[in-house]
């Protein structure tokens, strides 16, 4: 039992070590990236020990280190929760990060600030570890904000580029909107349950939990790019490919899903929030899958694929299966990071070309990248007995056999087939056919750094699903019996997506590109959501405030209300009802005659 | 005759003058002023003779209204004179030029 705590703390301190040494001469060393990479690999191997101890004995541990402060009746201390979720996620995250660090030693090797890049990656990893192992909401929030800040710094890595700065700012703003939800939850827990510790929250919560759970859902929407707060994720592809592979596919964007998974005892009690989660995830997964169909940038397609899988995870939480969602997080990390690394390899080989319309014919020239891209795409779509199958197929089966919202289920199935469609599109355009890039490029993938890193994730993509799902303790009972058509649904829609996309691509190969239809424009411009939200809302509020500040008092109350309105009204009505001919003398004379007549009659009568 | 009788007679004569005029609008305005003047004489004489103290503010109010009236009438005259050059009453028709 002693090894459990000491190994985890050792691993965490090991990760902090290169950061602390960045004030020394080691940081200026050319081998600093190598040191960081080996540190991460050693941390991975050390954390495998507590993980295997946990799998064997099933015992969880909470390390409560340091009592920080007691505010009135609430005690805040630094505590680590090493339970099922964190124990399995930490080795997976460290493994993926190790591979990505080795990959970025190849990808960024010509960058003069590569040491700083690795320091940022490591700081991101540390804050992610803090987030995952936190036992109270305050520590989780530290990790939460930490990953947000590192995401900002890493997206804007090439800060000379305007688009990168805009994308980084967009990421921070959208995450901030989600953080408001987190604040609401923290405040509610503080006021009603007087604590931020998970154990006390789960024990003492028995009242109406809709408000804090809605706050958590909002936080997850912001961090995991669900529909409504999603545009930052495709824009975040402005950062270097290792950043996209680490942050925006495997690790940071699952923080929102991880938060919801952590609070699953509370989520089970509220039916409203579960339905809301389900519908939100379903909308996200369908919408981003539609948007992915017509994008031309390879990184954006993979980013939308990430967003779609995140929606699937949220759907899983919505049908009250947190353990399945967690399994999907762990398996998804492998093949998504590998997909990003393969696209990074293609981009670098083609001399920084990211448009798939200018790629092609890489099947024979980049064999290793080709095979890993194909295996990664197959794992993504849930081909039987690859990694994605163990989590994704289980999710679809459970959704099919549970008493749930039929519309959300249908949309999820459509999105599953679209997953196969855009994966086929990537493979078709980048790998098959004749080359469409300029011929004066040296295509070389023979670097051991690249090959080894992708190879590790390749083995993970093929075997990790089997290994993980047969090693972990059984949690919820999966559905054992169902009709054969329900069992085959996921496979059938995936094959349908593959065949349809392949047929369309092959048929339309030589034809002229006609004018884009409305559906194409909807899909290509991301459903018009960024265009509307980023322009219309600020313009409306600015116009309203300008008109109320400058026009309301001066030109309306002082000018228009009485003077101008009276004259305008009189003119309008007089032109409207004038049918006189202006015979003034006649009118006056008639008035005078009437008066004289009345006077005379009254005189003689009285 | 007493002063009130003369002024009453003058008021009605001026009313006749307002309603009957030949061409110039300004003659109507002048008779209006005359009517107001005669009314303005009648009222304080009546008040002072019959010791109606509380009504003594009426002549001042009348004066204020008379000033407004005269100003409005003169401004209308000026507008007509600006567009037509004279204040002939035959000019006030529906022609839009």
C-alpha cells in the first residue's frame, strides 16, 4: 500500500522537475527536449505500478497532503483522489504525451524556441494531472484554468500570425463562458453543502440539484466544445500539430467530459439534466459531423471529428453510463492523437501543405504514414476488434437498448455513419489517386523519432481497447441480449457511410465542380454559426448602446418628442383633411351675417 | 355716452372689420388689435366700478394672450408675404407653387 502513494507522488514530482530546472543552464541545452521526453516516459512507467496495483486490488486512495486554509467552516486542503478514473487516465495520458513529445522533437526541430515549446507542453501535462487527480473542486479549478491558459499559449505559438492570435483569444473567451458555469456550481456547493470536497458532496446532496448540475454542463460545454460554445475547437488548429494532437484531441477537451464523469452520482439523480446532456451531445455530434464533410483543411476535419466524438461521450453520459464514456475517453486518445500525428507527418512532408485538395498519391510514397492513417481511421469508425470498437460499439448498443430519447439516438446513428463518410474522404483525398502537389518536394518519413512515436500509438490503437477493457474491474453490466438488428446497427451504418462516401468520391472524380448548393454552403461555413455569433451579437449590442447613449436624450427627448412631433403631426393632418379652397373672405362674411342675423332675431324675439 | 358703451360699440365694429376686408390680410390683424384694445378698456372699468377685486388679474392675462395672438398672426403674415411678395388674401389657395 505504501508503493501506491509514493509512486504517484514520485511521478508527479518527476514531471515538475524539468519546469523547476528551467531556471538553470539546463534550459539552454540543446538536449532539453530529449530530457523532457525521457522524463515523461519514466513518469509513465512509474504510474503503471499504482495502476496495476489498483486493477489487482481494487483499492482506491485519497492523499490529503496539506491543510491550506479554513474559511469559517470550510476546510480547503491539497488532496489527490486516486480512484478508478484518475488511475486509468493518468497512464494513458502520459503514454500519449510521451509519443507526442517524441513526435514534436521531429516536427519542431527547426524551431529556435523548441525548449520553451517543451516547457509549455510539460506545464500543460502537469495542470492536466492536477485536474484529473483533484479531490476537491478548488484544485480541479486550478487544473481547469491551467489547461485553459496553456491552451492559449500553445495555440498562439506562432504569434506573428493574426489568425493564430484570434484563435487563441477565441479559445480563451469560449472557455471563460464555460467557467461561469463552474463558478455557479462552486458557489452553490459552498452555500448549500458547505464544502468543495467530492466525498462530502456525494454524501450530503439530497435536494434539488438542477442548478449546480446545469453549471457543470455549461462548464463542460465550454471546455469540451459542445454546440453553442464550439467554434474555438476548429480555430484552435492554428497551433502546431503536436499541440492539436495533445490538447485538442486527447487531453484538454476531455476535461469537460471528465468533470461530468466525476460528478456522476449527482447526475444520476436529475432526469432533467440527463435529458439536456443527451440532447446537447446529440446535436453536437451531428452538427460537427455535418461540418466535417466539406472542410478542405485536413486538421480541421480531424478537429471536427474530435468534436463529434466528444458529443458522443456527452451522449453516453446522458444515458447514464459514465464508465463507458470514460472508456471512450481512454481509447479515443490513442487513435485521435495518432491521426493528428499522421496528418502532421503528411503536412511536414508536403512542405506545409494543409489543403487536401492539393494532396494525393501518398499511398506509395509514405507507406508507414498511410498505414497508420488508415488504421487510425478504421479505429475511429469502430471497426470490430480495433480499439474504437470496444468503447464505441458498446455505447451504440447501450443507447439502442435503453429507454431514451429516440430523436437523440437517431441523430447519433446518423453521425456515426457520417464519421465513416468523412474518414473515407480524408483517406481518399490524401492517399489515393494521382499526386496533386508540386513535384519539387523531398518526401521522407524515415526519421526514427517519427516512426517510433507513431508506432507506439499504432500498437495502442490496435490493442489498447482489448487490453484496457479486459483488465479493468467490471462496473456497470453491459447489455447482453438484444435483437440482432440492434446489435448490428453500428456496424451497418458505418459500412453504409463507407460505401456511400467511396461511391460518391469515385463517381465525381472527373466531373466539373458546379456551383455550391445551399447544403454545401451550410456545411462548409460551419452552419453559419461563427459568422453570426462573432459579428451580429457584438454589432447589435454596440449599436443599441450607441443609440441609447447619444440619441436617446438629445435627439429624442429634447427634439423630437414635442416640437418636431407637433409640427409633423399638424402638417400631416392638415394635408390629409384639407379640402377647402381658401375662400377666407367668404367664410368671414358668412360668419358675420350669421352673427347679425342671430342678434337681430334675439333682439326682436326677447 | 359712458365709456363702456363706446368701447362695446368699438369692439363690435372691429369684429365687423375683422370679418370684412378686401385684399390685405394685415387689415384683419389691425382690426383684431383694435378689438383687443377696446376689450382691454372695458374690463378694468367694469372691475373698478363694481369692486370685483379678485377678477383684477384678467386684464393681464388678456394682454398675454393678445401678445401671442399678434405674434402668431404676424408670423403667418410673414410666411405668406415670403412666398407671394404681398399679403393679398387671394393668394391663399391650394396651388402648390
